[in-house]
C-alpha cells in the first residue's frame, strides 16, 4: 500500500476521558483506509503533537491488518507524506 496522503478529520478532545479522537484517512491509489483513532492527551499540548500521535495510532492499527501483518503488502509513503520514520 503506497500512501499518497494522510488526512485527519473530526478531531475531538474529550476532557472527561483525557483523550483526543479523530478519523485518520490514509489515501492510496487503489483504496482509502479510514481509521478511528483515540490517543491520551492533555489540552495544553501543542496541536502538532496530537496530530503526530493520531498518525502513529493509525499506523499501529493498519499494521494489524492481515495483508500488512503477513507481509503480502508493504506499507510505504510518498515523499513528504509521513512526518516521521516508520
């Protein structure tokens, strides 16, 4: 799966749970994968930290998909799409 874009939609901070939730979409040529992600956070954290945490959670989840986990498909990214080394 060659990811060409990552988008985060519907970010919501739930103060009672102390978590940030959002839908992280990984766009590829053949398909789009949407993952509901929840990460623990503090309201005073910088916005970029929450974004990175959501992307890390999405990559953790996609790594559990059978085609990725078994090695039938390899996860790769277009230049500049992933903000950190995978």
